[in-house]
């Protein structure tokens, strides 16, 4: 129940963070992916409430420090890369860190619900896990299709044209590309 409360808090925080990430993105496909995942995440909150009910518990959150830290890092990345061709690759990186944390958590919760014999909870948690995996895969596709390349300046739209832009922390662009 403690881990479930942790993820309930995490999902509620992510519902608030995704619109900010969509606003910071300059790639329309990435904006759409964040907006689509927002709808899914709102559904995750509802599914988690059903999981709590299946254990005869009231839904409650417990501060998820990992998600707090990952979302803070995402805010910092958005501010640091604002106006840079690297913004989308950086946002994808931040979002995938959250997705990977969620996948690990939901994988454990799914298994634990099964061990406890609660098939309803196990099924709902598996649905969430599958949606998190799909969201992560979509982010990978977006990174590979153009956002990582743009971050390196390998796209016509992202080509560096002045000394100030091209001297902008090359290590930041490389760090965003480490995906």
C-alpha cells in the first residue's frame, strides 16, 4: 500500500507537469505526445483509485520523492534549454527518466498484487504498465526520428548560423543526446 500511495502521488504530480512540458516543447509531435500522455495519466489516477478500492482502501498519496526530483530536473532542463535546438531532446530525456521510474514501480506493483491474489489490481496495474511502456517507446521514436539530430544541429531548421549559437555549451547538446 505504501508503494501504491507513492505512485498515486507521482501520477497526480505528473498530471500537473505534462502541460508545462508540452508548452516548453517546440516540436509539434512531441507536444502531441505529452498531451496524449496527459489523458492517459489522468486515467492512471482513476485506475489507481480502483486498485485502492480493490484492497478496500481509500486512495491516498504519499510524497513520491523520486518523482519530485525527476520533475524538478525536468523544469530545470526546460529553463536551461529554452530557445535552443536541444530543448526537445532534453525534454524527451527528462520524460523518459520519469517513464522508466514508473515502469519499474508498476512492474513491482503488478507482481505484488498477483502474489496477494488480487487479480483485479494486478490487471489494472498491468494496463498502466503497458501504457507507460508505450509512452516510453513513443518518446524513443521521437528522439530518433529528428529531435536528437536537431539537438546536434544536423537538421536544416536547427543548423547553427551564428558564433553565439554555435559556441553555446556543446556539452549540453551532447548531454541531451546521451539517450
